[in-house]
C-alpha cells in the first residue's frame, strides 16, 4: 500500500457495517483516537521511503511484507477465528482470493515505480485510489454527488501536472508514474472487493485469506522473474521487518481501530497526509527533494481528493 488508498463513502459504509458486526471494539475517546491516528499516518508514511531505501528486488519486498504479515496474523486467525475461516462461504472465499490477487498486482506495479520516479510522485499517483473507486462505483450503477466528480476532475488535473513534471525529467520517471497510477487503479478494485467481503466476514478472517493469497501470488512472481528472496544483509532484513510493522501491522491496524470512533470521512481525509508525509521523510532521509513545480501538483491532488471525501461526508 501503499496497501494505504481509500474508498469513497459508499464503499467505506459497507466496511463500517461489517466492522460493527464481527469484531466490535470499544471507543476509548476522541483524544486517544486522534493520537492513534497520528501514529497510523506516521506508519503508512514510512512505507514508500522504506521501500525505496531497501536493497532488495521490488517483488521480493512486496512478498516479504505480506508473508511476514501473514505470520504475525496466524496465531490470531488460526486460533480465535478458526471456526469463521471454516464457515466462510464459497462466494466470500473466492472474493477474498480475488482481492488478494488484485492486491498483489497493486504491489507489483507500485513498488517498482519507487525506483523509477520520486517517492513523492509515486505516492501521490498511487493514492488516487478514490478517483478510480468513484468511477468503478459509477460503472456499477451508483450516482456520486456532483462534488465527487468535481474533486475527481481536480485530482486528475493534479495528476496531469505531476506527470508533466516527471516527463520533463526523464522517460524512466514517466514510466514509473504510469506504474504508480496502475497501482492506484488496482488498489481501488481491491478496496471494493474487500468492502463486499466484509459485509459478512470479519476483518481478521478476510485479511488473513487475502494476504495469504497475495503472498502466494507474489512468491510465484518472484520465482518466475528470478527475483532474489534471500541473501540480504542484516540491514535489509531489518528494513523489511520495519516495513511490515510500521506500514502493515501498525499503520493499517490502527486505522482500522480509529475509523469506528472518528468515522470514515475523517480517517480517509487524514490518510491523504501520507503523500506529503512520505515526501517529507524522503526529502529528509533520502535527499529526494521534489522540483518546485511538483509542490502545486501535489497540492491540487490533495485538494481534489479532499473534495471527494467531503462529498461523502455530506452524503
């Protein structure tokens, strides 16, 4: 993300309804929720810079991130949710497996882009997921409000500006932009599939099947492409563990925790901070200070996405 892209109100409503069923969690107060939200945003913002700084093949990074997450989830899923996993219907199981395959596609497109274009550009383009979610929902018969379309158009303008910035740098950066954009589209399909599954399946059971599928697909991709899965030094393994803990287990888990108290609109809007957060970390850590022309492009994208989220709040 990063496994980090968000659905529109229609999609998140399904997830909220599901979250209220299988896995109820007490609300500990707004102050605690906002504190946890800040930690979660910091966690997902570390994703892109960590990936860019990890000396391992992109597909291998994606595999280990999901494989380690599955290992961490196994004690909970196989002990506390064993019965639910056995009772998952055929439709829910197939949708979960499909979501896992689409998530693998997301990682397979986005992670390589981080070595081809800047972290700021890659993250910004990959977080256009709400745009594609809105379009997919429209194709399914939903009619998003006018403000959603306005925000979507504005965000697309920002994407065009940002792509133009990278085009002026190199064709390789433009190819990286295209991969990141494809990763955002794949993430939208993943989000909608997950929202459908979570109508009847708990988050733990769904993510366990989904992440397991993702890991298997990425393992096959690594074997076919010849990506090295081992032989890394200790620093690289440490970064892989940090990526799994910060972005996957800490970041996304805390987002799932606070969305109940703060609501999907506030949480989704806050997640947009991943783009400037990742850019700031990359500038300070990796020395990837974006060109001056990239800043207005990033701002336009964030404003457009914020309008989409605001429209969901009004709805």
